[in-house]
């Protein structure tokens, strides 16, 4: 696996401890920030989680909404806001209670894939092991967070 050196940034946001290989999905979620300079480190060794990715975005401080969207696919992520090369603020990611128009429903028969309506998923806990899952409001199928297809654009 290729390792990129991720340099320090002056102002912006560092998203660390993204599960290995998910940086690209994180960037999809942040497509509104795509004009900012982004650097990515992928599959870096991390004692705690095995392999991790890091995303650094220059001149953009993530909003609470963006942070919560990241939690869908990177619940272990840590968010640090950088101002003048210093860690000014740390934010915890929190999985949102509902996802409105953030992801496509993976069920090809779901009405949201046939009509132009906003998708909606509600957070749900797996009764056997407490894992976080999302239920489609329309077809009522239950999905693991990583199996949702994040909308682009
Ligand atoms: Zn559905």
C-alpha cells in the first residue's frame, strides 16, 4: 500500500482515525468542500485500529453537520480544527439520528429509486449486539452504515 506524507496545515480541519480505505468515502460526503486543498494519507499504521486514513482540508472548518455525516462511515474518526498550525478545537463525531437525502437506498425496488423524493433513514440499534444500523423510512429495510451509498453532488 502506498503511503503519502501528510504535511501540517496552517488553517483547516484534520480528520484522523478514519477506518483504513474509507478516506475516499469521507471526501464524497464532503463534496461541498472539494474546492479546498485536500491531502489524504491512506492505510497508515495505527496501533489502535490497525490501518487508518487521514484527511486534511486546508482553509475549511467542518460544520457540525459535516462532522456528523462523517460519523456514518467513520464512527472512530477524530476531528481537529487547526488555526495557525495549532489544534484549536476537537470535535467528536456523532452518528445522526436521521439521514435526510444523504444516501441512496440500496434496495433497487425502493420507491426512492424510482421517484424523485428525498431519501430518509432512521438510526436503529441492532437488538442482539447494539450495532448502529439505519432503516429506510420508505421500504423499511435495515442497513449497516457502510452499505449505504452516499449521494454525490
Ligand atoms: Zn428504501
